C-alpha cells in the first residue's frame, strides 16, 4: 500500500496514546519513507511531538459538532494537506463522521465493527493485521523516548534515591478508580524506611497534604510529561491506580502494581507486562494497606 503522506487519528486519552506507542512504531517502520501526521488534542501536542514515530501534529480538540466554523476550518486544513492514506486509530463516531464528510475519497484503514475487541490495543493490532501491516511492536510499547536527564530533575525537586513512586489520582471523570488508602500507604512506606514520591496532576493537588513523602504542592511544582516518565523510570517500585502515569510505568517495564476496582478490567487495560502487574478487587475501599504491601518486593 504505497503512501507518501499519512494521517493518523488518535485523540486520546493519555493512557491510550501511551499504549499505542508500539502501533505508531509499526506504522512508522512499514511506511518508512512517508510523512506521518498525527491528529490529536492540544493537551497532548508537546508529548507526541517528542515521539520518534510522528513527523507533525495537527490539533483537533473535538469541538462540539454544532460549532460549524471550527469544523469547516479543520475540514479545509485536512483537505489541503493532500494525504494519501488515513489510519484511524480512534475508531470513534467522530472519526467515522470525518471519513464521510471530510475525506471521503481517501483510502481509510479503520475498524467499524460493532463487535468490541478483547481490548482497545488488540483491536488496533487487528486493524494493522487486516491492512497487512506487520505488528512487530504493537503489544510491546516502549516509551523510553520520554525519559529525560533524571539527576537534573532530582536536583530540581527534593527527591532522594531509592524511592517508591505512588500514583494516587486518576482522571477527574473517573474518581471511582482511586484507591482511598494512599495516605496510609505512604506513611507505612516511610515507616518501613522507603522514600516516597507522589505523582499528582493539576486537579489532585488537594491530596498532597495527606500524603507522606515528596508531593508537588503547586502547579509550578508539577512534573511535565518527560519529568514524569523520568521519575517513574528511576523508581524502585511504582504503585498506582488505573490511570495514564501507571501506563507509562508499565511501558517503561518498571516493577510495579496497578490497583483495579470493579469498574474496569485488567485484561482490557493491557497494563500488565514484564515487571508491572495488577491487582483487581471487588471493592477498592476494602483493599487494605497490608494487602498491597504484600506485593512489594524486597528492594
């Protein structure tokens, strides 16, 4: 399937973009001489500009479809790019609409089946297979390209090695994924002699006051994408919820544990790989600190 200019569509979410790293790599290797442009949201622009498999970014913040001016502007921009091929890795109602209304004459690689795949990642592997694109790396994402100079980051923040990284938050839309006992866990780890680094997002800073160890206390202290990856990459162990930073740790092959309640599936998340494992329970509130500590290896 010859192509000199590809459009990939992957709006998010954050964890899904991290999981798709191997997919991007396989597409890059298959279309080694093509220009590859990613359509994604502005919040991920600086992240995906760093990806070695993407040449350029086009922003689409998925404005409501009734905002016709923005939709027509995006349509015109995509038409002017003169793509040879579209690879739809989002496979959403919106991207299907883009196919019908924006670029109907182009060749599209997509999944339009109403049958849900075993997982989102396996659905993308199936998409590559059906398009005869070899999937050598699809199930083994590796985001080492996100890692920066860790000693400089550790000097910027009062963090001592070795340390355990905790990820107590989650998307604000899915607070039910948050295990409520991270404050007690952080204190228990400190008592056991471990240093602790708490990974918090901008809407999670109110959690810092209850957590032992190092926590960012203001938005100025927050780790950016690449500092976050670097901190996780040097952690002796990572414990987190079903959330994007936990996927980074998994895709860096760090030893760690993701805590799952009943609302999501470990198998569908594809977070278990290498040294990174998962623990699923029926009620996160009933999962005790001692039960979690049992999974902590001797460091």
